[in-house]
């Protein structure tokens, strides 16, 4: 079998080596290691391979904490020391900026990172009856498969949620609709843990009794979702604390529905918001735009600074929730929310907003190329860009720098998803 020395990691945490000019992506290999590998996918310019044997191990290699590592598709980097994970993600960010945009940041910000375990406060778990494996399975999918992993614990879920995996198997097995309940969505708030059951058939009265007993015993709140996410409703207990997360630095509490988008890692989100506000530096009298504002994660901290904020989001439901949160936090007078599809933005879209001193952009993985292309000569002098895809950040950065007259003042990674290959980042662009 061929062997090679691993040079680096790609965006999927695969080791990269080369053989006769061809790039080989080796699953399970780490930088600095010498490994034997076996290719299972061959193309003219690259191959994808499994690690067969580690001839020389990296000093950063560690024993994965989770017994399901390698089978479950939820994590791909547990075999790499957490600090080394952060460094590898920083290199991925730098590589994307240089190789895709030919740009280097003026400053590399210190990475934002935190506890590598028990951090995931949002998760979508699959539920499936598999008689060959003894009954109902609940968990993430297996790697590169539609099969549900046989999970009995999960180290990245909060401990109280991980402890529910086996009891939930018993619960779902006892339901009359166990074959018609494909998904359980988890949302952990400050004061309550919510479980959203995706139900394809109505519950029986006996099913409802089982859910109530489970909720009382395990101190959770059940929501039922008969169709799309907007149909989810609180089933039991009806009364009690609502889902929320807090940003103590700004005396803000965001309320949300369990199917609405929020960051999965509340602790890292607090640090991210603090970093974003430091870079943006909003001041009283300024007018700031929060693009792809969601339910106001950045909008309300900006407003708390005294600046006036216009938040723009494509979802009317999220804008409605954002306005409610602004009112609940005493900031309704500082914020204006607008429903608009920023993926179809044009110069006149921004012109209609009037003069903007600064802008924060927090798009989904697709990035914000239409919005970036719409920025004119009177565009904001400072832009903070929060990204969940180094590739689309690099693409948009190239436009800002080469066509719009901005400089990339700084960039750094945000390890929102420890033990996974997912790379979030934050970047600062300035004009003048």
C-alpha cells in the first residue's frame, strides 16, 4: 500500500498528501503523520483514501472521548487535540483567503474558542425503528450514510440531553406512531430544555399520557410539529419558562421558538457578539445595518450602544420575533426591522435604506455576494462580516477589496463547533 506524509488538513478535516503530482485526501490522518492509505475514490487530479496504518503519529493525536467516533457522523476531529483543532481551522481560513481571493488579513485575531464538550445546545436527531438493532434508534446519522447511528451517549450534547438518548428510545418505542416520528429537535435555553417531535400521524390519548409522564420525570418541555417548522407548538407543559438565551454583557435576553435559528453554542456566541461589537464600534448617533439579522442576535447589542439599527432578514416570522425581542428588552425605539430577500439585493435595495455608517453581515453558508455587489460609493465605512464558510467569505472579500475599495483589516476563527471540521470566522473591512 502507498504511504505519505500528511501536509495539512482540508475543510473536511481530511489529511492532505501528494503522490506523483496528485493530491490525496486521507481520512483519519493528521498533519505531520506518515501513514499507509488505501484509496477508495480515484479521479484524474485527486484521490480520497482511508488511513490503514499510522507509521508515525502526530504529537497532537489524542484518543477520541466518544465511543461512537468513526461511526457517528456528528464529529470528525475528536482524534485531534482541541487546541490543535483551533490552529488547523485558522490555517483553513488563511488558506481560503489566499488561494481563493489572493488576500491576506492585516491582522490575525486571536481565535475564539471554549469548552470542547457538552456545548451543543441545538441539535436535530433522527429517530428510526430498526428491528435488526433491537428497536428504535435515536441519534445523528452515521458517517456518509442515511442510517441512524446506534448512539447511547453524545459527548458534544449537554450532559442532561445526552442522558435522555436511551430513555427517549424507550418512549418512542412505546408510542403508537413510533414508525411515523422521524425526528426529534433539541433546543436548550437558559431555563428549559425543549424537545420537538416531528409527527407524521396524530398521537393517541395514550401517547399523550406517555409524553406528559416523560416530561414530568425528565424536566423537559415537549413541542409537536405536524408539518413544517412553523407548525411546531408547545404541547406539555403549557405553562412555565420560555426558551431564551442571554447576553449578559448587554443586559439582553432573546426569546425564541425551538425551530427558529439560534447559534448552537451559547457560550461562544457571547464571546462572538462581544468581538463583533468591539470591531464594529457602534456609537450614539450612528446608523448601522445588521444584514441577515435573524431574531436580533447582533441587532440588539448594537442598539444598546446607542446607535440606531436597521435589521434586515428574509423571514417574516423571524422579523416578527426580532421585533418582539426588541420591545421586551426596551430597545424598540432604537431598532427598525425590514423583511427583504438579501439574496436578490440590488444597488437600489441599499440606496432605499439611506446612509449607513457601518454594517454587520452574518449570512448563511451561501454568503452575501449579491449584497456585497450592491454596495456603492456611499457604502458603510466599516463592515464586520461573520461567516460560517471560509470559501464564501473569501469570495465576498475579494469583491470588497478589489472592486469596492475596502481593506481587510483583520480576520480570525470562531470555534463554534469543537470536534467538527466546521469553520466559522469573523472579519473586519474598512474604507478610507
